[in-house]
C-alpha cells in the first residue's frame, strides 16, 4: 500500500509541473539566448542540429520524473513511450541516435555544463551554475 501511495503522489507531482516550472538550459558555448518552441522540438526530435546563430546543439534528456513529463507534454507533444519508439526508429533507419539520458536534474546540469552544444531541461528550482538558461519564445 505504501508503494501505491508513493506512485500516486509522484503522479500528482508530475501532473502539476508545467512548462513555466522547468528551465531549458544550454552549455555556455551555445551563442543563442533564446529558442523558439518549434526549434526546441526539432532539436529534441533530432531534425535540427544547430540554432539560428550557428551553434551546434545536442539534446540531453532526463530518464523520468516531473520535469521530463512536463517537457514532453509541453514541448514535444509525446509520451515517454512514444518518444522512445521514435528514437528507436531513427536508430533503426540510420537517421539518428538516441540522445544522452541522465537520471536527475543535477546530472543534466553537470553534463550540460561540460559538454559543448548540450541542451537540456530541469525543474525550475534546480541550481544551474555553469550553464545558461535559454528563453523559450
């Protein structure tokens, strides 16, 4: 019964996190200070590998959690299962590879800080030292 309560409460937390409660972060090598929601979607769907300023970008995902669910819902319009299937089809057809996936906000911040061109997302309250926030337009 305790596990059921934890799953239920986690589901409520995930459902309550909205786009305004997540940050889009990038490695300081990314020259842009903002990104359109369409370009953000294209970066994470591996159909765009550079921004309008010419900066090369590489998407970084979280394995799960509230920030991941909010990002998928708001910016990609896909479920986690649908996104996994999409990435597997890219690999199968030779059109792309599965982006780096990390377990927590802290891991995403650390990876983005040290990886040129990396773009990711974290919960709004996450400390983001070493990375820059991108405004989604």
